[in-house]
C-alpha cells in the first residue's frame, strides 16, 4: 500500500510517443497522489479513502451494466446444471430457486444502496470490512476472489468440452486458444469487458426467449410430431417432488446458489461507471432476470421433461450438451431436436466464454482491492495507465493455466476438490452483504442521521436485509443438513467436505487474519458509533442531493403512469 499512498500521478502526456512507446507506457503503473491530511488519518479511515480513489477507468455505460446485470448468472448453471435440480422435481426446483432468488433480490438491493453511497474498489467485499469487521471483510473478499480464480480454468475446460460436440481435436489445443482469447480480451481494459459482455449477453437472452416461446408452443400441442396438449401432466405424474419433499427442495438450493452466482458482478463494476443511476437501474434488472430467465424456464421445462428422465442427472457432473434440460425438453421433436442441439451447444459455448471472461474481470478487481487496502502486498494493487489491474489479471491468467489438467484423466477429481474450497461460500458472501447493510443502517441511526442522505434506498429497506439474511442463513443450514444426510445415498465424509469445506477454510482465514493483526481477543465488530459514514461519500452535500432528487421526482411525475410503473421496477 505504501507505493500507492506515496506515489504521484504518472499520467504523462503520450502525444509525442511512437505507437510502440505509447503501448509500453500504457502498462506502467499509474499511482495517485494522496493529500497530506490523509496521511494523518488512522488506518481504518485511510483505507476507506484509498479504496475510493483507485485510478480505475470509469468507462462502463448504462447499457453495459444493464446487460452485465442480466448476463451475470446465465452460464452453465442455467443451461446444464439446472438439469440436476429438475431431477428433484419441478416443484422442488421452483420453490428452491424462488427462495434463493428472493434472497438474492434483497442482497442486491442492499449492496446497491451501499455501492451508490460509497463507490469503492472491491465494492461489497470492502463494505463488509468498513461496516462490520476488517477480518470478516478480508475473509469474504479472499474467498470470493478464490471462487472466481478456480472457476476460470474450469470454464476453459467447459469450452473445450462444448467444442468436442463438433470436433475431435485434442481439448488441450482448445483450452490454449480460449485461455489466450479471454486473457487478451481483458487486456483491452474495462471497456473491452463491457462491450464483449454486452454482445454475449444479447445472444444468451435471445436464445432463452426463443426457447420459452418454442416451449410454450410445444406445451400447447403445437410443433412437429406433436402428441397433443401436454400442459402440466409431468407435474402430476411422476410428480413435482422426489421424496421426502423437504430434502428434495434443500437439494436444489446449492444448485440455485451456483446458478445465481455472478449476480453481484454489477456491484463490482460500480466503481468503473461514472453515473450512480446506471448502478441502480442495473440492479433492478435482477428481479426480471430471476422472474423471466429462471422461474419461467423452470416452469416450461418442468412441463416438457419428467423428473425421472435419467438424462437430467448428467447436469451434476458434466459439460455434456445432452445433459442440458433445454436440449432434453426439445429432443422429442424429430429433426428439430438435432438442430436445436447444435443451436443450444453454440449458446452454451457463448455462455461459458462469457463466464470465463467474468472470472478474470471479477477476480482481478478483488485482488486489486485487497492489495490497495494493505491486506495483500502492495504489488497486487498495481493499476496501469489504462486503468487495468494488471497484476490481478496476471494472477488470474496464471491460475487459469490449471485448465491444462484437461489432458489428465483425473481432471474431474482435481476440480471437485478445488471447488470444495469455495463450495457454499457464495451464500456466506451474500449473507455478509445483508449483515453489512444492517450494520450500515444501524450506524446511521446510532449517529443521529437518516436515509435522506442516501442517493439510493433499498426497496425493502433494512427489513429486506433482515429477511434476506434469514433466508440465506436457513439455506446454509439446509445445505449442511443435506451434506450430512444426502438424498438417496448414505452419509459420507467425502460428500460433506466436498460441499462444506469452505466453512472451516473461512474460519481458519478469519482466525489467522486476527492473529496476525493482533486483534483476535479484541472486538469482533466495529462499534456502531465508530463506523465511518463520511469518508469519500458520493453525495457529501445532503441539501444538494435533496434538490437533485426533488427535480428527478418532478420530472418522473410528469411522465405517463405506465412509464412511472416501469421505472419503479426498472
């Protein structure tokens, strides 16, 4: 952190440099000048200032954030992994995904409120350290970054397996190509990430909409080789739940958590956009993504595929296109089924590429924030003249080389245990966001302030975070229960640790951090009256903020009713 704090801006003019020299100059470290008064701050306030003043480029536009919000979770969890959940019954899947989905909605609202008020590098992970406890903030941030680092080589292998549907070329060649492509894409900076995700998101969204339309036609008895009206037949026979029903619902929760993972990417991107309204509008898209792309899809596929179809079970262990519930749902339509398989395989390839791209983006930003806050060596805080967290990208690229274990017959075992390191950590991350929002609101009240100074207020307020936190806590308990007593199989120590190894790992990280910092036997949280509510607020002038909000409200009031309803939700 020292080099960051003491450095001076290196934005020297490049107008007189040759193209090659300008290219080299873009990779040099860009440091920020720290005002003398900041050096007089205590470490807690100083870190808050530094995280809010990182030289990341603010190049993301509203359209980028809106598509990132829609795109974040549309990966293999939906296109393939959903099959395993549906094998537990469409009713169980619908309930499980709805429960987790509502919890995620509460999480996103809470995170958006804090991100708008305090735009910082690391977003919600940094907010946990600011409003709850630095040790917990480091634990959440490191585990969150680790989950994206591990996902990157896995997604690269997923790309090679998807290509294998068309080609018998050695998968090692394909992972090398995709690794190079994604790493190069991230070297174009945040604008490259935003534009690529914008395009990939449109493809995925259109594919899902097309599938839903075709699915409704088939349910109603249309389409080639139709056997007549299907309706909700499979919801009754073989039924909406496997037995026992409660366990079948709990079995879908971890799949839901995996599928919804990435929802928070919009908040990670918040510091790289200049308009707070872009963040809030993108966050509201979460409701529609959950309602349209998951709930509607589950209902449609549940009407087309019985839960007893053995092909659904393939979604738990493979990247096989035949395990995709989308393909299974349309596979009984003659020649159309073959065409759909090719189409869906192409969509899955796009989805996997998109997730791999997000892996590098998210992990590099979290690593940079940990370096900037002094929780990792200062070299990890490196941001070059193009606003790229260069060392974070390099670390992610190096971990991505694990993709070459695709050449080994033990690759599934390797990644099973790697993923166990962050198995259900997403639920803890989301829970910590709710906790930090609750602490933030309580600190406001404790210090005699109110929500009028907030640029955006969570729709359900502090109660949404309380409800979301309870839901996520119950989900964690349910996952521990189902890991100890699996559905349809005997208890297994190996299964338990594959599902829950992240819990003892986070306890160890949290404990080691406090021991190293010498705070293990001190307060486990920051007292409410000591929480920093002022350093680098987006809206320090409350009166000016109120005037802007009043002007916005008057403009909105002049619009038609349908537009006001639309803006309330979007």
